[in-house]
C-alpha cells in the first residue's frame, strides 16, 4: 500500500527525523491561507507539490517553487484544475485533490537513502547514494558504484556501526555524521515498526553553512499489504481516490485485478496462469484487457462480479476464461458464466477453457446453457483457447 | 526415486481443524498420503473428522507419530511461528501452504532456519509438493493411487507416476506458480511423460527452497530424466538458476517464464529492483536462460511438447 508524500513526511517527523514544515490542503483558498501563515512566520520560499502516488511531478509542472502568496495561489489553481500527466500516469493523467504547501529549504548537497528488500539475501538492506535528487534507477544504470548498501540482519536489526559506515562512505563529516547515522537508525526502526516494504528519502539534504543540518525533503513509502492487519494506523492512510475503480471493486471481492489497455478480457485462477494466459493471447496477436486472478477459493458471487467488472470495460471485445481447477472447482466457474450471462449478457465472443477439479460437471452445465449464450465457444486446451479468442476478436474489428 | 518425499513419508497437518486444513487433509488422505495426525493448540487429545489424532504441539505430534513432514494451513499472522515450531520439533520437510504471511516474518524465519540444517522449507504461498503414486483404478478426478505422497492442495489425479508413464520418461517440476504447475503436469501427463516429484516453491519473495537447491536434488535423482522449471517476472532466481544449470546440470532443463505482457512496476517499489542488479523482466530472464543452455518455451502451451522433444518422446497424445 502506497501513501502520499505529506503522510510520509508526517511518519518521518513522528520518528524524529527532521523534515521542513508543511500543510496538506484540499482547496485553492486553503492553499492561500496555509501559504499566508508560513510567509507571516518568516518563510521566504515555499514549495507547492501535488499529492499523487505517481512520480514525474516535477517535469509535469506539479512541483512549484513560490516566493509570494500570488505565486502559491496561481500554482495551486493550476494543480487543482488540471490532470497531472507524466510518464507514470498514462495519457489521461491523474486528478489532483490534495496539495502540499511546504517550507522551502536551501540545499548544499543532496543524497539518496532507502530501506527496501534485498530479494537475493531474503533480508532488508539500507541503500544510499551521494547522487540524491535523481531517480535511483538512473544512478543504478549509469553509475552503479555510487550505490552503497548495508544488509540488515532480520533478527538483530540495523546496527549503529553500519549506519556510521554508510555516513562516512557518503562523505559526511563532523557533526553531520551523527545526524545522518541517527536518521538511518530512526528510519530502520520506522520500517521495523510499520512493515514498510519501501522507505525512501530522496533527497536527504544538508543545508548550507558551517552548521549545516541534515534533513529529509521528500519521502516515499510502500507497505507490505500482508502486514497491514497489525498496523491500523497505517491502514487509515489508504487513499481510495488513488486507486483504479475496477481494481478497488475487485479487491472487495477478494479478486486480484489489474486493468490493462487491450481488448480481450481474461478470467483465470492463479497469478502465474493469469500472466501466462495474457502472454499466450499476445503470442496469438491479441491484447489482454486485464490481469485477473480469481484465486483458489472464490465464491459464485465473486466470480460473477469478476465477469461484471470485465464486461463493464467498453474496450473489451472478447473474453477468455482459463481455469485449471485445483481448489477452485470448475463447476463453480461454469455456474458463474451462466449467471453472468443472465445478469449482464455476453454480447462479445466468449471462449471457455476448463480443466481440473469437477470439469465433467462443469461441461454439463455449459452444454445445457449453450442456447442462452450464443457467443460462447469451448476450447480443448490453452493453445486452442488463445487462438479462438484472438481470431474471434479480430473478426469483430 | 523421487525427491524429498515418497510413499513412506508420514505427515502432520498444522492447522488441521481450520476449514482449509481439514478439507485438504481429506484430499491428501484420499490420494493415499500417510497423514498421521494434526496440530491445533488447545485441541490436543481430540480426533479430527477422519479419526486422526490432534496434538497441542508439533513436538508432541512427532513424538507420538514419528512424522517427518508437515503441511501448514495456519492463518498468516501465526504461520511464521508454526514453521519455526515444526523446525524445532525436528520435522524435515515443512510445507507452508499459507498465503499472505508478512514479509518481515519470513525474513526472520529464513534467518532462524539457518540453525536447523536438516529442515527443508517449501513455500510459503505455494500449492505444496507431490510425489505421484501408482494409479490403481478409477477415472479422471475419481482415480485412486497408491504409494504416492501429496502434501498440499494440487489436484492429485492429473499426475502420472514414472511407473505409469507410457513413454518411460519422467520429469521433475519446480514452479513459482500453482495453477501453471498443474498446466505443466497436465501437458506432460497427456504426452505420456511421468513426474518424479513436483514442487511449488511459492510466489513470495522470501521463501524456503529455491530453484537451485531443487535442481541439484533432481540432478542426483536417477529416475528424473529432465526438469521443468516455471518462473515469472521479478527477482533474479531464474537467472541465477540458469547459470547454475550451465555449470552443473547433466539433464535437460525446460523453462517457461510467465509475465512478458505484465505491466511494469505494479508490484515493486523502485529501489527493490536495484539490488538484484539485473533486469528482471520475463524477456530478459528468457534470454539469460537460453544463453545458459536451458530450453525456453515461448508459449505456456508448449511446455509439454518441448519437454517431449528434449526427451526424444514422440508425441502420441491420448
């Protein structure tokens, strides 16, 4: 689960990590008021930042440096009235409903700091780079030696000496070594206490002057969905407006659904088989409209809902059902097809491939309903199914 | 010969009184697995619906039954504890079916399991492990088997024991995905190819056995003629396995990698891909595997035929 920057800054502040002041606002007038308070308090530079989960805000014009009330009002007006379009959002962009008005800070130098999973070791790792403020992927690609890591022992946790080592390696000197290593220790504790799967401070900065302070300017957090049950305070930060409507609806029914751009809707059990089904559709010249894993224990209601979600997508010109029943019983899927046909109706071609538990019963159910679902074809195997749906859809176009 | 488990393996179910534990204990018994009891703290001394003894602790269960394997259906918040309890009780094959265990819990489990070199963890978030038994009768899903061992949720009847394989050839199957494993089993069985042992290693990033450990076991198993390895996007396990195959494997390895059409960045925060250091897309993995001599199937529908070709089995699908 992702959270907004303003929420991440709040978590950092609560953990004792220095962050510049700021206020999240949901309207242009609130933005003006928040800016006035900060300016009256002596601030000379403010940063107006759209709060959306997608990256690429700066380039899209959704992070603005402002030096007056008028500039803040202008920036906020633009952000609240235009969708943010970046490489990460798709062409339609994202509507902005929340904006952060933050104290601007002068920067001497920038660093990257994160804790995330090191899959190869099966542990977390503390990652840092002296090339802050830029995308870490770019650093990894162009200058991999600039990325420093310390493995975090899952039982002992991050040790002070590891944090000190990293602070020295990054080039911190004097009192900043202790400031930086203290931030690292606090970040590790925060990750531990919240089950964060990614805790990223980018940039971590030093302010100018001989007594330069180490601070977090921007932060990004992602949390382990499987651990949210033990963190109600984190779960509360969930922002449903950032999620795709269909994906949200699907998750309420325990379905794992991801919307894609293609025209062939897929209903599959198991994540691996669901991906493989998308792959084989592509190999046959088609294009999947979604990833959908109905899981192993989906009920008739959930599977019927899955069809409703797939058929609600106007791009869908054909549907492929691919089920290999293990725990999932094929007859449940067959009944869901019949009930979806009654409730929603299959006006587009439907190709069904069933194998595994209770397949004989399922075939009987579909056979009996043949007349009611004229667009339905049954396939003998995966290859046959993909070929049928691809050709049915290309015939429609 | 099969690996890790065989017809003599005795199995406890941790979480036997839960709905999934009870349902699949029944399924394993039906397949012929030697289920010898279950564990539910607080219900020790009772019997389950199949008449199996229930114990309060795994240690007690092992002492009373001599079980060497365990199948875990304990809910996610308590599953990590159950894995460690099994290891501490001396269970040698721990199969964790549970989906949704917090990653941090699994990191601690993995670190702690280093103290138990004799414990082998399969999963979590996996369909389990099966060494197919000889078919004794019935048809389709009502077939019956003997001398096999199914620990998990897979449909047993689609598997073919080496002694029942028309082609005389058998494969081992290792997979990160459940239903895609069934697909590979189904395709090979349909071509008269048997399976020595099939293992779902699970879809979680931090897990027990991985490709390399299991490839090594199959490499040393006389009955296994080739290995089918099914991977997917994310991480570098398949790539590392390919390198291992090139240096060590004396048998053909056939692979499929799911997710070439998967949208990027839907799963992982971006620093996660950094540490692996390599590209973890399906296409990159496929290319890497090929360069190490692994036979890579472009289509999930060709896993069986590619395996048959590698084994010199002429396709006469039944």
